[in-house]
C-alpha cells in the first residue's frame, strides 16, 4: 500500500475534525489559546495626554527662550493635577502622568534647575515634545485581536491594557493519552531487567498543555487487546492519543482493539521518518484517535506534525505555515523516498543568521537527542545532498 505524504495525510485528518465551541478563559490562563471572539478596546489608550519623560510640563511658548517659571503643582502617574498650567507657570511631572491642561510640552528634568518655587529653563529648540497623545496606542472601539488569533504573552498584555479580564476562547480539548506495551513501567516505580520507563505519556501530556489542551494520562494497558478496548471505552475525552502498538507485529494490538469499538481508520501510515506507523481513526461518535509510534522521537515528531494542527482546529484556530529556512552547518546525504525530519539545533551563527546543525545519530529511540534538539530539518523525498552553507527547511525552534 502506498503511504500518503504528510500533507495528504494531514488533509484527511483535519477533514474529520471540527471546532468544539467556546468557553470563557481568565486572562492569566489564556496563554496559547485561540480566540473565539474579537477583543475590542473599551476606551482610548492612553485615555489622556501622558508624559513620556520625568520633567516639567510647560506651555511651549514660555520656553522657546530662556525662562524662569513659577511651579504650581505636580502630576504623577495615577494622580493628575486638578488645575491647569497658565502662562508663566510650570508643573513637575513624571512618566505616565496626565499632562495638565494648558501645557503642550514636557521638558526633561536634566535641562531644568529648580530654586524653591521657581524653575529655570534653558532655551528649548527640540521638536520632540515628550507627550504621548491620547489614543496613540489604540482608540475606543478598535478591534485589537481578531477571532482565530492565538494568545501569547504580548497579546495578553494588549487585552489587559484594554481592561479585558476574560477572553472568549475555543474550548480546550480533553486529550486522553494511552501508552501501551508490556515493557513500560512508570517513572518512580521499580523497573524490571527487561522494562523501560514510560517517557512518552508525560512528554505528550506536556505537549498537549502547551497547545491549549487538557491531558488525561490513562493507566498503561500493556499488550492486551481487551484491556486496551476497556481503557478507551471507559475514558472521557475529545481526542485519544495512543503511544505504541501502531505497527504490524503480533503485539501491536491498538488498531484491532479500536476496531473492536467500531473505529474507522482514515490513515494507516504516513510516508515519513521517523513516524511511518502514525495512523488516524474516528470512533463511531466522531471523536478523533491519533496513533503514534512508541519510539520517543517518532511520537514527538508525529505530535508536532499531526497532533498540534488537530488541537488547533478543535479550538477554532490554524497553525499556518510553520516551516522557515536556515543555513545548514554540516552536510546531509541525499534523501530516500519518505519525508525525513532530522533532529537538530538551531542557533545564530557568527554573522547573526540562523544556522541549524543536525545530530549525527538520528535513531528514533534516543531520548537524549530529542531533548537536546530545538528544531527539525525537513528533507523532502529524493532531495539531493546538501553541504555546509546551503539553505534547508526547518520546523522550529518549537520543541
């Protein structure tokens, strides 16, 4: 059977996935979520003429030549002056404070000498008036963040500056994670001589949380078809992610167990490495199932390419174009017939341009290599060899 490309497989997967609706999310918990409603400004920002410097508020006409002005008050952030500045007067003012009426310039404090109730000014010739105009950041009614925008700390700051405390976001999907295999033992438990620790479930739980989902790790069901089916049928989730048991060996029982529950397979493998055994199905009620291989690199590459877009779609968002270009440090041989995602480190080179260095050992079982990587180099099928200094396609840094 000819396997689909990553793009073709993802198109099939996303065709089976729709939005889960929306929910209100407190601003502090909204990082990484997708907006289901726009964020609009309830007032101008700043809502008054504000000083951009610590200094003295004056009438511009009073300080074009050297002048001595009478100090009539002080304006500080959060507490402006109740009265204005008249001709021959000045007021002490601090950064962010409202500019008193009548004043149209702030002279920085280093240029002024204070003597009791008087302030001595040198002639001012600067064009800059050190005043932030009302609404210079945004105006009342202006849409600040559109539907489908993914929230990040900078966008949180924008919403907060508009006085918004709650964001209407796509509902965070509940993701059940089921690791299979008799060889697995949980971290902290005693491992037998033929067992390994379950690294896949905790890493994918963290991945889900970063994508705005809520992870629920199910107890490992081992290599038991009935136990796998029972674990799935008894769980509550929007998406099921299985780890391991995704190939065609005698102990790869996840797909048969899901078929026992009426699952329909839409993708049974992808032309990629690592991650060829990635598969996708839907249960009779339409809930999605993403099957990932057991090897850590294969599972996390599959999560980057398929789980992240699925979780975005469920929240009403889209990841858009995720690949960028970088300069290769080292060499890569000609590629084979499948997409190859090579674990690598991306960092600025001596010239400041981003360079990416692949690890020599790409064995998909090596957790240490995955932990050291912050990027994936994508090599298209039958891509020719590349040498040091050539351009390559890179996903990340995102891992």
